[in-house]
């Protein structure tokens, strides 16, 4: 892999931000007591670098591992089936890196920047897109969390 020139310039286009569900647990029924939510979170999505056209430069290898989904425990009280979920805030876009002398690399990069997590009750409505996705994957069809999901 070639090293990028130190005084090159970047330009970005078509950048967008997307929150992506990366994992969800099976429901854990609390029966009205305070519980730890120990059900493991199953990985659904891994974010990676998408692709590079031209030379592959060291800056295109982001070396950023997917977030760890282990040991994400919450304490929840009250009745209901509780689901934990994980997500990332992902950025992607097209780039052009130009070095003095004209060497240029173009490509499309994608990487996550924020590690998100949450929990929901299948017995209550949810108000975010990521929570609705998690509810659709783990809660019983027709439960309050899956309505309007």
C-alpha cells in the first residue's frame, strides 16, 4: 500500500450520514422486577471501507474495528419484554485525493463515527427509527413497539 503525499488535498462529494442498526438482543421478560439484560446482542451489520479506484493509499485503510457488542448490560425495571440494541452513526461519500504533481486517487469511503446503544420495551411504543428496526427484529408482531414500525 502506497503512502499518501503529506501535502495533498482532499475533496468530498455526495456525503451522507446514516444511523445503522448493528445488533439486537432477544427479548428478556422482566415480569415487573428490576433485571439486568444479559441476552447477547447478535451482530447484524458491520461497517467497512467500501472501495478505492486507482492506487490504494494508506489513508484509505481506516483500521477502525466494528464496535464491540459484548457486555452491554442495562438495568431495567417494570413489566415487559426488554430488548437491547446497538447502532452506529455512519458517514459515507465519494472522495478525491490529489498530490502535487497530479497523482490522484478517487473512491468511495464509508466508516462509522459514533457508537450508539439503547434498550426498549416491546410493550411500549418507540420513537426512533433505530429502535423501531430493533423492535421489528425482536418483539412479537403486533406488540406496541412494532406498531407504526
